[in-house]
C-alpha cells in the first residue's frame, strides 16, 4: 500500500516474517545494569522509626478499642 501526499511519498518496504526462536533465545549475556547509588537521590530514603512506632501504637489502640466495643 502506498500513500502519496503533497510533500511526502511513502514507499512499501518488504518485511521478513518474525522468527520467534531468534527473538526468544539470547545470543550473548546481557550487560550489567548501572544502578544509581543511594547518594544520588534527592531524598535519602531511610526507615522512619518514630513515625512507624507511633503508627503501630495508634493501630494497636484502635484494634483493642474495636475489639472491646
């Protein structure tokens, strides 16, 4: 199928059928992924101990109150 526009000509190109075996089998070992270091992030993600403890205490108080009522 060919499309013709004023300034653009599209020409058909032959395509080869997909060889699924070639696509599924790797010919070489993949390169190692370059993982960014923790210091490169804007925010330094660390476990927030105090908020986690406060949330657990609130959860425990809520669970006990829900169980008793």
